[in-house]
C-alpha cells in the first residue's frame, strides 16, 4: 500500500467513525436526551456527504502525488534550536498564564472559590471572557489571553519535536504540560482537546517525511501515543466535570452523563435550535470573529456582533441538560440555508485535501499547522463549526510562520538537504 494513501484517507476515516458513534449515541442514549428528527438528520448527512464529496472530488483534478519523492524526505531540523524556540515561546505562555491567573484570583478570592463553589468559579471565568465583570484589568487579561493562545501553534512545534531523534525531543511535551495548567485554571476542557489534537496530528503528518524504514516503526509508536492521549483526555474530562459539579449529589452519574452529552448532545441541541426556525444571518454566525473585527473597524454595524458563547438549549427529556454547542452544521445553515451549508462543506473538504497534497510536495511548519488544524476541524465537527474562530487561527498561523522563518534564518531548518 502506498504510504500516501494512509495519510490521505485518515481524515475521512476519522470523520466517519466519529459520526457513526455520535449518531448511534444520539439514538441509543440511556440519559433520555432529545433524539434528533429526520429533518435534522438529513441536514447533518447532507453536510457530511458534502465534506466527503469536496475531499475526494479534488483528487480527480489535482496533481497526482502517488509517486513518493526521496528528496522531500531529506529534511534537516536542528533539534537544539527548535527546543530553544519551544522554551522561549513557553516562557511567553507562562507569562500569559500568570497574567490571567492574577485577574481570576482577584475575583475568586485568590482561587478559594474553586474549592468552595467550582460551578460559580467557572461562571465567573466565562463572565470575565465576555467582559461582563468588574474588578479586573481588561488590558492585562487580554494580553494574557493572547500570550496563552500561543499554546496552540506551540503544540504543533512540540509535535514535530517529538518526532526527532534527539535529547531535546522531550521539550515537545512542554506545551501539553502548560495546556493542562491553563485548562485547570479556566476549568475548561475544550482547550486541552484542541491542543492535544494539534500536537498529535502534527506528529502524524510529520512522520510522512521520515525515511521509509523509520516511518513504519514510528507509526507503531503513534498508536501507543494515541491510546495514552485518549485515556488522558477522557480522564481529564471526567476530572473537570466532577470538579465543576461538586454541588451535585451523584457526581459520578453527572460526569458520565456529561461525557455522553459532549458527543451526542450537540446534535440534539442543533435539532432544538432548528425548532425555533431562526432567520438567515448571512455569515454573521459562521465567521463571527471576522464580523467582530469589521465592526471594531467601523465597517459593520456593532449590533451584528455575536458573543463568544451561543445561547443554551435544554436537550433533556425529564431531567434538564443545557448545551450551547450545535455541531458543524448550525452556523453555515443558520447563515445560508441548506445550499450554503453544502457549498461551504464542499469547499471545506476540498481545501483540506488540497492542503494535505500540498504538504506532501514540500514540507513546512506552516503547512503542517494548516493540515493539523483542518483535520482537527473534521474530528471536532460533532461539536461546533470551528471556523467561527478564523481570526484566532490566522494569529496562530502568523506565530508558526515567524517561528519557521526564525529557524531557517538561524540555519535550524533545511529542506532537501540544502
């Protein structure tokens, strides 16, 4: 089997497996969540099939990459220089964690609220993020947030580092340690999943450039990494849920129910959202971060700006369960209807395939970042439409771009042995 095929088909295989699980859980759920209607199921399937259509249609006219090139695998990375770069960026992230921690501490009685009432502590953090709380410095909090956001492109650099045969390789674990600290401080799970996903996918797609004899051995290691990562993420998810739900009498039941809702719930919430038949918003929902910037620049009405968090919908039947995530389909469908959803998903799938094929022809950290991010959007499609945060992704891309340029200027990265 040509090695290209493994990397090419992996995103669609993951998408298919995840959605099979999600739809199964939605129908066969012991917690009596709202089961999606046939109309909602059709919308989701049209979106998913459109992604697959775009992904494979691009292969019918795009440049054939079935022939492996020995030159593109001849990549020289100075592990020491990359490790030092990771340490430097990690120092900026640590500064960001300190700045955010100082602001949170000032309104949570020096974090005592985390022990006394974790649910209220999380609500306070959300209010800070929404700019709805006094007693903090918005400027310092925003600066800290931008510095902490370096964690996600840093995870890509860390993933590439983990694939190096060097004593510096374990600096690639530093981003994961920092994201655990950041996630605990914010009582948040999504950031950890996002960081782990970028780290793990960057390892997978960098392994394509390893020599053939090393590649097979390394892919076996990736299987071990994947098991460890899944166990850790599930454990961390349950840990955070239990911590935030100490007010609940049966915490164990609530934690497992919340994990079930994390997978099956967004589809049910999307069904509930459709019940109210909202009017078309023409891009405001799908690309709300862009709309926010345009509004700040005076190019759009500020009244169109949507907050960072969606409204909650109750998906429980009998026992309440409120969610504000609606799968990948909600925002495009809300903006442009079923035709717009299909077009966006076709473009999404096509661009992902294009990016992977483009990476195969010439390595770069930026391309690894783009591919890892796009494949991760496939994996997280059961949760939300990821491109709402497109300006954040652009910020991450800029950090990876300048990191790569720094390595090249310092002689820490050479392509084709040059």
